[in-house]
C-alpha cells in the first residue's frame, strides 16, 4: 500500500520547482516530492548562476577550472605553492584533469612548475606575481557577483540559509 504524499500547495509567488512539484502531485500523487523542494532548487540555482560565474571568470581570461586552481594556490597563503596532489585533492578532480589546467595556466604566465627543494623528484606548482594578482582580482569579482545574486535575502536570511546548507552538507559528507 502506497503512503499518501504530503500535498504540495504552490504558494502565490511560486517558482519553477513549485510548478514541477505541482505537476508531479497531479500525475503521481503517491510520491512525496519534498526533496525536490530543496535539492531541485539547489540544482536550479547552480544552473542559473553558472553563466554569470563563467562570464565573470572570462573577464579575467580564465575558465572556472583555471580559477579553482589559482584560487586554491592563493588561499594556501605565501609562498602560494602546493604539490599537484594537494591541488587535485583539494579540487576533487583527477590528476589528468589538473595537468591540462596547469598547462594552460603556465602558458598564460599565471603559474610556474618548480622542483621541490626538499625532494628533487617532486614538483611544486607556484603562483607567479601575475597569478597572485589575477586570483585576487577574480575572487573579488566572483564574490561581488555572488552577492548580487543574493540581494533578495536580508543578512539574517542569508545567515540562516548558510547554516541550514552547512548542516545538510555536513550530514551528507559524513555519510558519504
């Protein structure tokens, strides 16, 4: 016997996800679409934000993956050097994916590869002065861009949303 789902009533100022949930409630009323209310919105937010994110990084001659690399190096603090393993572990990408990004960034003069002074067999990736500046400039623009997307929420709402998303992520990460 199927469990009756909570009826989804669309608020007056409904969004795309509300419309989808209403359609599913009509077509498959035995399904509780509550997860779509959260995860569907998270996905939709990502899809709506992505073009602006990519345009912001493009203004600095970067794509999102390249920004991720130089931002990781910049966040590491002086002397802005990490091993490739530290970078790809932080970014959760493959070593092959990182190699392509490093090649492009090196060609652009934003990073350089150096031999490790502790272990001559190891390589380090370091930001150049141009890379350090570009990372900071792109990060400032990225944060301003994100702030513009959040203007409909006041400070208290942004804080509450961040807290709830953190709680959700910690729960998911701890169970992964």
